[in-house]
């Protein structure tokens, strides 16, 4: 919950990719064939060094991890820095992802926070209203790999905000994903343009999300595969959602640009901002 995911987020088809003749052979932890979230050697299982800095109008925690060549099957040395900035004014959390490498490489970092902004752990996230600035989504294979990009259908059209639970029991969302587990391709890649928002009429809290990334993955399963019952609360029943800002997770096989490939000359730098407000 809330972890940094990498080296790559989401699912990479056949758990392998090639860049300039170098081949990465990754863990097959998705249906025994593909790689999911970097595998058991991924960043979400690592301890980072950190330092804290304070300034006049914000403080920040800088997390650092050096990922060595062949760690998790990935090639090349990659130096990763994740900075969390908390501003004094405005209820803003800014996450900055930086990476440098010793060879042309692939990186797709995201934050995997689970949100329920109702203030009530018994209130399902399905009763909260979602907006996503995306007219296209990733059509999924049976192994939940994005195989093509299509215009959104009614279940996936959040341009006109509606409740997450409005279509959660539909055949479309039950057949493969048991709820939402979909890539949304943003209509604008701009840190100054609203990418998504989540609103709770129960609490009066609204979360606005801004990002430099081209995609947001909405993860809101109707029921989790695991049971999380804590203090009498069943957290497996649509209790929260993730809004994972990232690149197309299988973009290395599908896209020529904005697919997470970076070089020693062109460093990795992407941003996610969470703005909290009252409606």
C-alpha cells in the first residue's frame, strides 16, 4: 500500500524485452507467462536510503536506491531517486521520480497508493465519484496485457464524472478484471492539466491528480483475491482504488515514443501531484 513500483509497473508481455540487442529476462509472475510490477525483486520489495530536508514553504523526503545490472532480470545499472514533497500551503503532495542509467534502458515507476477519501472505512469507494481526462483506454488480453488502444465505452468513460460503482457489476467489468484494472490514455500530457479527480460527498473531500505521465491505471477490483479483515472491517470489498500514473506498461512492445525508454543523456524525470481540497 503506497509503495513505489518498478523497475517497471504493470504487465510486460512474455516477461522479456530487448533494447539495442540487450535482452531482459524477467520473472514470470503473471499467469506464469508475463512480468507484473517488476516481480519479487522489484522496487516494492527493496529498502531505500533516505534523507529529509526542510525549507520555508515545504519539506521533502528523498528516497534513493541503486538497482544493479541483472537485478530482477533487468540489464544495466540504474540509479533511482523518489522525492516526496509536502507543501505548507494547499494540501499538496508532489512525487518526483528521477532515474539515471549507464546504458539505454527501460523504467516505468509509479506510486501504488490505495485511496478511500470518505473518512469512513465502512464506506465503499464505489460510492465515490471519479473523473479521468481520457477518451481512450487499453483493451486487455485474457492475461490483462494491453493489446490495443480503443475509444472508451460507457463503463470506462469518466470524462463526465460518475460513481466508480455505477457499472462495477456489468458483464464487461466482470469477464476479465473483476472490476477495474484498466489503462486510461490521457487526452493531455501536462502537469498543469487536471488528469483525474476523486470526490466523496460523504466527507466533502476531493482529490485532484496532476501528472506528467501519459497514462493512469485505475485499479478497483470488485473483490480482492485476498481477504483483509482488520478490526471487523472487510477491506477486500471495493474498499479503495488505485490511480497509478505511469507509462503504457507494455509500451516497450507497442509504442515508439513515451514508453519508458531513457538514456544516459536523457534522464528519467516524471511527476505525480495529489491535491486535496474540500468541496
